[in-house]
C-alpha cells in the first residue's frame, strides 16, 4: 500500500492524517526524560516478539518499510543537537514522515517548579535554556499519529507520583487528559509495568505500526487505556500457584512454592500477564520466581498497595472465607490422589484372569 500524504492545517498546526493510514515510512520519537530510570528503554532490548532490532531493520511484515527509532539509549546517533534534530523537526512540522510519540517516565508539574525546572530534554538552540519535558509533550503529542506511554511512571505516575512527592508528578493521560486524541484520532496507549514487560511493549508497538501501515484495526484498549489482550486477565488467573489458593494452602515465607497472598502478593486483583508470559522468552515473572506481585501495572500503584510485603487489604477476609472450603477440598483431593497412586487389583501374575473381560467368542461356549 502506498504512503498516504499528511499535511498541516496551518503552517504551525498539527498534522492531519488519513482515517485509513498506509504509511511506508514512520518515525518513533521516544523521550525518556520523564521522572524515571530509563528502565523501560533497557527492558525493551530484551523483547523477542518481535525484537526492536527486527522492527528497525525491516524484517517484520505488514509494517511500514522504514521505521526510524530515536531513543537516547537505543539510538546509534550520539547525543546533542544531531540526535534531537528529528524532535525539533517534528515540532516545526518539517519531519519527513509521520511519527509515533513514546513517553517514558512520570510527568512533573512544571507549574510548581519555583524558579527552576524538574526535568528537561536538551536546550533551546537559540537561547540555551532547558526545554522541559512538558514543553515537548505540549508540542509533540498533538502532532503525533499515535501516542504511547511506556512503563508505569509514564502511564499512571508510578513511584514518583506517590503521596508526599514535591514534583506533582502524574501519568501522561493525567497531563494531556483522558479524552486526549492524537493527530491520528487515537487515544493514548498505556503499557504499564515497572519496568514494562519487553514483549508487551514491543507487541503494542507492532500493532500500532501495523495499523499505521493500514494492516490492522484500531488497537483495543480497556478503561485504563491498556491493551485489552495483554491486561484483560489477572496475575492470579495465570499463576502456577493459584491452585494452592483454592485449597487455602498459603506460603508463610518466600522459600515456599505455595500461594503468596499472606506474605503480600496482590496477584488475585491485579491486571497483568507476567505469570503467563514470563519476563524474557517465557522465563521469569514475579510470582514465577518467588516474588510477590506489588500491583505495578495498576493506576493506584504504589499508594493503594502499601506497605509492600504485608497481606493485601481484603486478603485476610478472603483467605479466612476460603479456609474451610479449601481445607475440605484439600482433604478430598488427597484421598483421591492416594487412590490414583494405587494400581488396579487385576494387575497381577496369578493363574487367574480377574480383569472382568467378557469375550464374545472362543471361551464363551465354555461357560456354564
């Protein structure tokens, strides 16, 4: 499919894209200057479904033939203005192709920064003044074909937005508005995780790129703007320890393979697929390797999940309610398990057939 033209409303206005895109070339402008540790950028290097290398090297079908990634951690271009050139061109509406805008890190409130600033991405080439993250978001988000928030800090504020913080940090949807729509008419796409699970992020980018090429429908999101197919189930529903919960058989320390609810796991009420998907190539994932789920993919994290490693709010009641049922089920199953571990009585080497067979010929005429 040939690339569709994109144009500006005015010399300084945002791009307006075709409702049915078919771009042959696209940029990914990824800013990680939010309040964060760049962990999401590092995490993405572990992705394999697909890998970031396969995407930018044109090895993935049904996406734009040229995908240009601009990320300070992953870009081959050294720092300085040369690295930032595509970002400035996007602000000036002179970038040579549409772009997906990816934001990593919490968004601070620069309206309360006093005489300084909280975080910046480079400097104004003319004045030398720092350009804040908010300055970039204000200019790039409305011009982007799609906007993606990578990691819990960018999606919902994360650790930096917890009670008592001095920066007034928030998630991207809190800053832009939950009803925000990009130049492509799309809502913000939130991919939470602390850091983001690498294949979750890459699979989401892949969907967005396939949609940009005209080969996929609009990405389906839940009410928290997360991809539905990735965050539609709870940690508990995919957890290998879930059977122990059903039997009210709970771990008392971190050396146990049993359900970890009583030592702080929030898995039964958290939307995340890490127990199913693992962390890298199907391996790892918090409860899979003995770690509790601390609900890092949820909008209420971390304030509504603290203190960590204590039994979750409501967990005590639910575990008490399930205890009599679980105890009965565990006992009943142990009896059945014992029976299944015994061989049938007709398996023997005595001179008499006791299997209960009733032959239709041969010995039938010998019966009295």
